[in-house]
C-alpha cells in the first residue's frame, strides 16, 4: 500500500503504455500500507461534483461513504461472474475477517466448492448488496491498477549494481520526518545512519523508485553458478516526507505533455538526460524502506493492508474509511483502454495513499509483464457495490 506497499507494501517493473492511463505508475503512489500496497496519485475524474442529494431513508453512512441497499438485479453482470475463481481469495480473507463476517467465514470453511451457480446462490442467501456512493450521492468514480514488480539485484555492490535498497533504519520512529530522498542519496550524515541497512543493490535508480512507488516487489539474485533466487521485498515504512510524482514534475518542467507521461517515456527521458537524473529523482522526497521475505510459493501474492495475500484479479485496494478490509465488492468498470466490461466480485484487501474516497479502487493485476502493462494503462470509470452480511 501502498499500502500493502502498499504506498502499499508490494509493486514492480517493466513496460506500460505511452498514454496518460499508463502514467499511473509514475504519477502515483499506491500504497503506504503493509504490502506495501503503493499506488498511484489521486487521479479523480475531472468533471465537477454533482450537487448533493438527500440520502435515502434506509441508507447507511460509513465514514466517507453512504451505502444504499439494493437488489441483486442492480448489479450489472452478476449472473456471469465465475465465482469459483473468487473462492481462494475469500478463504484467505477469512483468515482475518471483517467485523460481522465471522459467521459467514465459519460457514465458508465447510461449504462445498461447487459450481458458480451454487456459489452465487450461497452468497445471495447470506449477503445484502449496497450501492456505494459518496456522502454527496456521487455513485461514479475511478479505478486504477497496480502490480508487483520484478527487478534483478545483487547481494553486494559492484559493477552495475550501485543503487542500494534499504531496510527500515533503527531511528525511523524517533526521527519524523526522516531524511529526504536527496539527503539519503547525497548527505554523509544520512548515509551513515543507514550504513549496514542495505538489503540489496540494483542497477537503475528508476527501478528502485518503481519498487518504492508500488510499495513492494520481487528481487531476483543470480549466483555465479547461474542459479537464480527470487525473494519478496515487503513494505517496512517510509520517511514521512510528502509524495511527489516524477511524471507530474516532468510535465511541469515542460519536458513532456500529460498524454506522453508513461513509464517508458520517463525511462527514455532519463536515458537522454543522465545529468538531470538526480533532479528527477529528488523531485519526490518520499523514500520507502523494505524488509526481505522468502518467496516459497511464486504464485502467492504479497500481503495487503488486511494482512492476507493478494489474489490477482480478485483483490483491490480501497479507502478503509469507506469500505472495511475483507468486504466482498462488486465492481462495474472496463478493461484498460477499452470499453469491454470488467464486472466481477473482488475483495477489499489493501489500501494506498492515493486511494481515497468512496468510489475509488486500485485493481491488483498480479506480477509479470502483462500485469505491469495492464496496471500502467488502467484509468477507468467505476461503480461499486458492497456485499454485507444480512444479519
């Protein structure tokens, strides 16, 4: 979060589309949480807010949101979702159930994982759908995407591996705010305080930045014998400095237009302007610290702010002041750069510093090149419904 590395504890590396949607990875900071779910900067729709509407008499107010009870007939595409794909995410979520879900989770442990129709009926009997709106009555919002990067690394500095990734310093809690990114890179005093905290070294400062923006990621170490070891970097805290988008900095400098601000474009700019790389990096004073975790199962996602592993395509980051962690959420959106519907049941399992407001979500795509590409392109309209125990 961004949380998890968030920025949510986990995030990652590779190519995104050269469009504003793809700028999400740079213009954003997803998680500030345990996955370090990191995420993306607030890219709310630019249209003016609608005039406040009076809440229905049966609406529930929850933090920044109001929930309006509806029937399942209102959920677009409800009958077409492959709910068997959700079951793993649901059982993981039940390891740390949301308040009110203990009974349902106990039943889920013993429920037969049958066909989609059976699971749909099972959920409908136990959960009441509510349309999520802002307190002013706005029911449309924004969905972005995030992923878990994979970066080549070394256990020791040398050769091209010159950029350190640090674990949390011992005095992080006492010194607030902590050193800025520029101070960590250039100040002898700051570097002395971090001596011995190096987890690994990477070759590209922008790879390190992307890991920090995403909030977590994976490191691959290749030994002299050619054998590779992959570990996870989990979010362990940040320096409490404000997050500033390097993509937005480039736009403000007149170096590129907003529609050009994709991650590949930023990398290309850095290659063409090596003497200004520090200037680019230091435009964002936020610095994220990590901890190393084993990766016994490469198919297991990073832990989100809920404290359970994220599931690609079935986990989202939300504003916990609007939707509690562990809540099943029906989303109605579209595929990146497309009008193809993206409608499915997901679990609210993460958060991020840019994920604020009632109708706002960050969709976890997983890891690998396709996940990076899809996450980088995603900036889609969104409607949400939560499913809450009827009792």
